């Protein structure tokens, strides 16, 4: 039951993340088109072969996003999908594209996530309708507007700090292990020239002495927003066999949506990545020992630690010991986020989730340059939306 592993990622595109973009402002659909072009060129196939599109929100329209993209690209498609899973959107887009390919609905599917600034309208409203955005909604009728925002539970830093505090209360203080995650990922970024923090190593003491943002989360525990964008091409076996690079087969996936904000979580220490990961491993028919590298969504260091536990790489409550006893760099015994993760590669909006897909794909295709993991044939990838709310897991594999 599930995927047969007959659809593959055959091309990727990833713009160099920048703290302040040097690229001209373009509308979302313009960025979509450029990313699609770059990904198709990387795959070595033409635009006329595309018959599927998976997208998230498009800035220039409040609805009909797939049709808007199709129209702009000039590509009629058999399959148009809209995915709204926050940071889990990228991984969610990939498995949906793979499913469409295996069902025979489409042969070649484009999945793109623009992340560069867009042109501002001539008149800017001084009071946005939803000032808190993302995980907290101030819109009329929103539960967050009535029960959370008035009490200070807004945006992302505060609720992720709640996870970290609760974890410490139940299992012991993971602060030093969280700092090590940040350090190891910065080491990976220093071997990846495209990373925002390339050439800027840090130490555990640097992390622990950085300013507290939301107790116990410090500045270097938290993702660094930037500009950028990423896209992948998913295709059937016939197209994959004649593509330019080694096919990366989508062997398994899992998805679980549990809540929007952790106010409504039954247990903060039981995240949705657990059932999603279990489904992905079962579908792919592999074990944790078969995985050569992981690319785990890392908006915060606590997210990585808890994801590794709930995905089954170590028992609940032992994540700190697991991290402290292993080398998470590309040259280590447990390579994790070899591009630097969003903590050190950068987080270009929702495209940050696609950077993990690209990270794993490059490793399996043997295209990671100085931070290549030796003999990398199988990867575990996660996406995380909202506040540990929406979780997607993927198992990717080379021939």
C-alpha cells in the first residue's frame, strides 16, 4: 500500500540564499517561471514534457493558484495541485507529485517555491489585515485572535520556546545538545559555498552566549530568514532514465496534520512526525540503519532534536545524548542537514523546506561537492509546518 517507488526527482533548482537579495524584485509567478526553467535545465528535459504543477500560495492571486501558474508558464497540465502546509509544503508537494506520476495522471511534475521579495503595491496599507501572520491569525473568527494573541502567544518564537521548556521539564535540559546541533550544521554550511553563513564557523560557547530571544531559545538556536527559492522536477521512470542525473526515487512518505498551534495539542512531547515517519519507513520497506543521511526541518534547534527522537532514530528523551555522542557533520557518523540546514544555509520562506529536499537529492546524486557524504544512497527528509503542527516525512533513494 502506498508508493511503489516508481517516480523520481530528476532535477533541482536552488537560488543562493541572501540576507538582502541582490536579485531584482519579481512577482511570484515570475520567480516560479525562473525556478521551473532552472530545474528543467538541470534535469535536461524540455518544458513541453511538463504535464503537472504543484504550488503553494501565489502572491498575485488569492485563489486558483495552479491555474495562474499554468497560464503564466503557457503549459496546460493534467494535474494541478495546491499545497498549504507551511514548512511541510515542500515535502508534501514531492509525495503528491510522485503519487500523480505513479497513477499515470502526469509524466513530469514541476514543484516550485519562490522565496524572493515581490514588488510592493503602489499603496501600502498601514494596518495589515493579519499583522501576526503565519501561525497566529488575528482575522475575525480565528481561535488565535480570541484565545492566544491577547495573552502573548504569538508568531513562532514563543510557542517553540514552550516546546523546549516542556522538554527540559520532562527529560532534562537539552540546551548544550541544541547548541551542538547549531554548531555541526554551521560546520556543514562552511563546506557549502551557497550557504548564508559560509565561512563563519561558531562554537558551542558562541551559541550559549548569544542573546536569549524566548527562554530558553537563543539567537543561534533560531533560523535566519533570507531570500531565495527552490524547485524540483518529479518524473516517471521512462523520463528519469534519460535525465541528466542519477534518479532519486521517492520510495516512501508519511503525513500528519494535528493542530495549528500547540495550545490545542494533546501532548507537546508527542509530535506528528512520529506517525508520519513510521508510515514513510513502512512504505519504503527500510529501517533506520539503512539511512545514509538525514535532512530534518530545522526552524529551531529543538525541532531537530525532537524530530530525531520521534522519527525513531533514538528513544524519546534520549535526543540530547544521541546528539552529543555523534558527529552530525557531512563527514560524521550521522550526517544531518549537510547543506547547513535552515539555521545556517538560510530560510527563504517556504522554500526553506525545499532546501532539505534539494540537500538530500544532491547527496544521492553525488553532487554535493566538498560536503559530499560518502556512499550516500538513501536519505530521510522531513518537513514541518506551523508549530510542530503539520509533518511530512520522505524516504528518498538512488538506484
